């Protein structure tokens, strides 16, 4: 994954297993905080790499641009990502762009959420929910590990 340094703007390559960690910019040595926002998944390979390598739970939001409830829950997903920074990662999968990924997990209604722990599905739930519920699901997965 590529991340820009908030101090100097340099692009830093972050391995999937380090996305939830604190780091340093390769150019200016400024602190790079853990990812604190939803990561838009560009392809199935990126999704698989992050889910398989992550040392923290991964919350996945399956959504589509045409879906009203998906757009309504997007701020809740972003808030959960901010509050879970360093303790979990949040991915967004556009089911229109990546239909095979949605089919792999039998997503039949959106928004749909999955929580992965150690590369395996720990929880799957469809429907719009508040950020507090998303956080609770991730905390349950962390405690079960």
C-alpha cells in the first residue's frame, strides 16, 4: 500500500502487515500514524493480501454507489475507522467493481459487513448499522483471538 507523509508529502510503501502500526516517513522521518480511514480496495489481490497479513481484525464494508443505505452508513464506517486506528483496519469493497469478491463471500444484500481475524471470517452481518455496533463487532473479534 502507498501512503503519503502528512509532513512532507512523500509516498511511502507500507506492507499490508504494517498498516495498523506506527511508522516513519522514509524521506523526512516524521511519524506515520496507523491508517485511520477506510481503505478502498482496488482489486481482489490487495484485499487478499491485507486480510491474510493483518495482525489486527479487518472490518470490510461491501457497498455500491447506487445503494442509498450504503451512502448513509459511509460516515459511520469512516468514524469507526478513525476510532479503531491501530487496533483494526477498515476496508471498503465496491461490489460493482469487484463482483467476484462479493460472490466469494455470498454477499446478497448491501451494505454488508464482515470482520476477519487471522484471515478468517469471524462475523458477517448485512444492513446499515451505527459506528458503535461496527466497533463492538471488531472488539468481539479481538477478544475471541
